[in-house]
């Protein structure tokens, strides 16, 4: 199954490490009826976290 996900990522030009890292972080709080949103072909990478350092 993971090979299939990674092959999909490669075909879609999605970074598989970024996809897997983010999916594993998001899945515990993600609604079960919307899991299809996390598949490689529908995944949208979250914006980079803003720096908390003040200048």
C-alpha cells in the first residue's frame, strides 16, 4: 500500500516525505469521513509555519 502511495506521489510530482510527514501529523484530528482529502492526488501541503521570532 505504501509503495502505491509513493508511486502516486512520484507521478503527481508530490514530495513523498513531505506528504507522509504531514499526513501522519494531520490524520489523528482529521474527520474520518474526509480521509480522501489526504490522498496524494487531493493533498495540498499546509503553508510553512511562520517564524515565532520577533525582530
